[in-house]
C-alpha cells in the first residue's frame, strides 16, 4: 500500500515537472514574440514620425481637399 502511494506521488511530481517545463517554453516563446513586436512598433513609430515631419526643404506639402461632386 505504501509503495503504491509513493508511486502515485512520484507520478504526480513527474507530471508537474513536465507541465512546468512546457509552460516555461511557452513563456519563453511569448517573450520572444513580445520583443519582436516591440522592435516592430519602434520602427513603425519612427517611420510615422518621419512622415509627419515636414520635408527638409522647408516647404510643407499642402494636401488639397478634392471638390465635392
């Protein structure tokens, strides 16, 4: 009876170890994805800033609104 109980505990611990390892891998992949997204965000914001700023020639481009039909 005692051996069965110990065996069940060992089985439970082994299952928990596998689960922890799987969760650790998921967290690692998610962190990599977060880092990649942060880099993409930084690049997009820099590109947006460069589009929003007037050209270096000093003249701003005027966007004309088309006439209504």
